């Protein structure tokens, strides 16, 4: 039984440039791999005004979840810039499930948002 | 391969009339166009008590995202009024993926909400 | 073309019992009717420990949206109690699209959450 | 008519370790059972770095909702640890609908997030 899909989208990516207090503003791409085999991800980052950063590699072991901080992703040393609107495509060689969440502590009290990503079927 | 759908809905549109501090209260219609061709959007705004504003044009280039602020949309000079409940229909001539987010800074500490829009299939 | 579905679910209903400042804590069932005919809704409220309140009537005109405050719904004078977990079923005689949002001002700074409801297909 | 699905996923589980004021930081798995028969759930918890806690039992009566606090779930006395990223799989012997919400009161003003879970079809 196929537990999930292999292509997922998150159109609203944004790393808040500022944080207050101890909680760092950040986004997470939360991936669940329920399969018996590891999933090899290829994450592509789309921008408003320049070509995408294509196929950043990431691995999620079998029967595990990974909550991936977008600020940790990089391609040939290039990271996602903060304070810039972007979008995310997650491809996987195994079926997975993807949820996106953002914690914003630009101001002293944090704000949260979350949504299941959009799966191609 | 068709990456997305061509008709999307967001029933809960609302531009908060007030902002505090530096962060402006706003909504974004976040569109991702993964296709090799530009997408021509037609955005329709539905209200509670009057006819819709129909088919506001907007273009998203190939392999790009656009995070569209709803306060910037206008039809023949008419904008979406603030403080009024409304709803959004996004049509596109190419498959796209749409997410909706709102930042509310009516009070000093911001609040966030987000959801993948609803796609017709 | 059928623009939406006729049965929608929102499992996480909750009317916060307290508010601070000017912004009242509330939930909205945001309904969009893109059809050429009015939609007649029947809203059922499920509880944790007692039988549901069944088929509260509500009308959404053609080509209009309604952002329905759950605190305004009532059946034979009975309203949804505040501070109690409940769930919502929205049935419609015409295809509609439904999004659920909550604003919580229990504390001085508001919090928001939102999601497209779950449609039966 | 089948009202819902039998397998649901929530990749972004996280119990905030701290709370302020009277509102306890918590997550809820909100389940709606519209069927005429009770639903027997088996909830599996996936982690980043160890094997899952498998098939925690939970019952939702016919025509009722349950808003399940994740901090109350346990398997052989083992609970979900706070402050650790994890993911949730909800299986049911009857069709149900599932929504996930988190209230975070790490800081004095609360934050909320919510999404309909992802259903296998």
C-alpha cells in the first residue's frame, strides 16, 4: 500500500529575517516516511525573479520523520536567502507525506502557521 | 506532466483594516508556476452583498513564484475594500499551485494563518 | 462545471469563552457559492458527549460568499455552547467551497488559525 | 455513504515544553465519527531517530467527535516526549475525518495553527 505521494508543493515559503527572545524564527518542511525503505528527496526552491535552486538532496530513513529547517538547506554552498518570498517543490523516490509550518518571532510573541502541502496525484 | 490545477478557491478573504508597528497587516495569494510557460491568471473577488469583481489579470512567469498582495489587485481602478469579508477564485491558463496566507498586526504582536487553497479537479 | 462539493467537514470546532480588548474571539465558516443558484445549507454540530444538533438551515445567495459566525447559529433557540470541543458538518444542495478560521483573543494579542475544510468526493 | 477515510497523517507533531499563564501549550488530534458505529483508532507515533510507538488504541463513539490531546496518549506507560519533533498516523476501522491543531503558550500570548490532516485514498 502506497502511504503518501512522491511530489509535493508549498507555494508560500518565507524565512523571517528577524527573531526576538530565545525562539528563532524558522520554517519546517515536515516529512513522514512510513515506508520500509529510506526516501531520497530532491528539494527545488523557486523564486520571484531568478531561476530556481534545483534538486537539493535530503534523506529520510525508513519509518522515520524529519522536520527539515529550510535555513539548513543549501546547494553548492548557496542557501535560501532570508526575507525573500519563495516556493518549495519536494520530490521523493518513495511515497511520503509533507506538512509545512512557520514560526515567526519577529515580534516578542511568536506566531504560527501550518498546512499540509499540496500533493500531485 | 501537469504540475497543479487551473482553478483554485479561497473562501476566507479579509484585509485587516489596521496595523501596528512596522509590519503591515496583509494577505498573500502565493502562486507557484512550475511549468515551462508563463501562466496568465484571472482573479475573481466575491462579496457578501454585491456582484463580484471579475477576472483581474495577473501574470506569473515560467518557473517562478509570485506572492500577490491582495491589496494591490484592482479592476478598472477599483480595489478590494479593507475590513470586508470576501472570497477569491483564481483561474489560470496553465496548471499552478496556490496557497493563501494572512498576517494580522491589528494588535502589536502579529498573528499568522495559512492554508493550501482548494483546487477543482 | 461543478464548482465545489456538497458535503464538508470541520472536526476542530471551539468557541473561545473569553475575549480581550475590542476583537471578539470567534470562528467563521466561510462559504463560497460560485453557482448561478442560491445554496441552501444544513449545518450539523457534533459533540463529545451528547447527540448532534442536526441540520441548522442557512442560505448563501448565488455568486456570493458568507462568512458565518458559529456563535450566531441556533436550532430551536439552542446555540453552540462556548468553551466546548465540537465538530461541524456542512451539507449544501449546490456545490460550494468551505474554509474554517478561528480568531482567539483570550489573551491581549490575538491568534489566528485557518484551513480549507474537508470535502467528501 | 462513506463519510471520511480510514488512514490519516499529520507529519508535524510537537508538544511545546513550556507554557505561560493559564493556557497550557498542547496539541489536539480532532476526530469526527459521523457513522452509526463506534470507530476504533490505532494511533502510531513516528520519531526522527528511533522506532515508532505503534498502534495506541482510542475509541470514538458513533455520531460523536473527540478532540484528543496528544499528551494523554501512551503505550505501555510510555508517553510522547515534549520538545521533540514527531509525526502521527491515525488508522480507524470506520471512516472518520481528522484535523490537527496546536496551541503554543511558550510566550505570554498564545499562538495557534491548524490543518486538516492528510487522508489516504
